[in-house]
């Protein structure tokens, strides 16, 4: 007898803003609990981009992503009376160099929905790091702007927004 392996089909499980906001809430919690240094993120309706560093503790990233993914999935499944895996795959981590390579990766994340033709500019999508990079939050900050400025080779946090806008401007299609 042949056994069939169950496959998760790609779904738009984060299509509602409330689910994307819950993902961001748990990302904030991971920052508080484990010291995850979040540098940028993009929460789309069917996938996530996260630029983060672990601060030297190799357990920070896996623990943080486990917290964010499991809590987001549990809340969604409970609310929708749904069973089974929420995420189709495990996360995929890629090492990134600082400086220019770092800036290219960051703009790749920020322009994700521009390339997908969902928005014309990252400022039009609420569930991303763009807004906090441009205008720091006074409370409940997710982005570690100090670490971001350091790794992006920007002089200081005050110059960060201007440099970020410049990188995006070079790549925007208009």
C-alpha cells in the first residue's frame, strides 16, 4: 500500500491586518524576552521577511522565531477553529555582510510588495519596518535603530532615515 504524504498548500493566512499585527506583537515579545535585534521586516499576506541579528547568542534567533511562529499560528488556528500546521515550511536563514550588501538586502525586503505590484512605495504598507526606520517609535519599538545604523554603515541614527530613503529612491521604478 502506498502512503501519501500530506502537503500544506500555500495559503494567504496573514491576509488580514489583525493577523499581521499579531505577528508583529510576538516579534516585539521576542525582542523583549530573548534580546533579538530586529533590523527590518515585511509581513505580507503569505510570507515574512525578517532581518535580525542574535547579538552573539546562537539560541536567540531559533527561540525568537519559534515564539513568533508558534504563537501566531496558535492564535490563528484557535480563532478560525482550524487544525494543522500554520506555516508551510521552516524558516530559511541567510548570512548577510554589513555595509553595501546589508543595505541591498534591506531594500530588497522593503521593496518586496512594490515588486509584487501590491503597492507603489513601502510607505503604503503598514506591516513593515519602513515606518519605524523613518520615524522611530517612542514606545513598543521593534527595530533596533542603533544596531541598524551600525550595520548599515550609517554615521548615526539621525542619518539613518535619510540614508534609507536614498537607497530606496535609487531602486524605485519611477
